[in-house]
C-alpha cells in the first residue's frame, strides 16, 4: 500500500483508474477489518 501512496502522490498522470480500482478492491476490505478491530479495542480500553 505504501507504494501505491507514493505513486498517487508523485506520479499524478501516470496512474490508471483500473490500477486504483484494483488496489482498493484488493486491500480495502482487510484494512477496514483491521481498523474496526483497533477501534473496538480503543473503545473497550476507555
């Protein structure tokens, strides 16, 4: 994911929409799951 961030930040016109779409479809679900777990842990710790 870091590589994608660097490409988006520095290669403005060198990114295809399909690359962004595929990255989101591949990595976003697991990222959201992990963030939800962290959020729940933070709520329970308070």
